[in-house]
C-alpha cells in the first residue's frame, strides 16, 4: 500500500529488535552453524538498512527487492536452528 511511514516505523521498531535477537541467537547455535548464522544476521541487518533507505526515497522497486532478500536470508537463518529431532 506504499505506507512508507509505517514501513520505516516497523523497521526501526520490531525489526530492529529482531536484528538484536538474531545476533544473540547466532552465538547460541551449534559451533559449526554459529558463524554462518552471524553472517546471515548481519546480512539481514544490511537488507533492513537498505529497505529503510528505499522507503525514505519512496523507491518501491528497491524496497521490494531488499524485503525479498531479507526474507530469503531469514529463511536461511531459520534453517540453521536445529529441530528437536536433530538434537535427539
């Protein structure tokens, strides 16, 4: 809906908190996954910063691109979290 103010508020609010939590969680993952998780958490942060910049410029194309890249990296991050079956 091109609600640019809401997009920027969401990035600085809940998504900003998510960035912090991903960083803390990455340190708690299995040693072989921790560095990849940290890199993904950092990359998600970069995408959110670029999404924020695109929203500030009212650039729908770039905002959509950065949003998609952030989601892809988030999915990759989630795939590094072991499931209960993997822990057993």
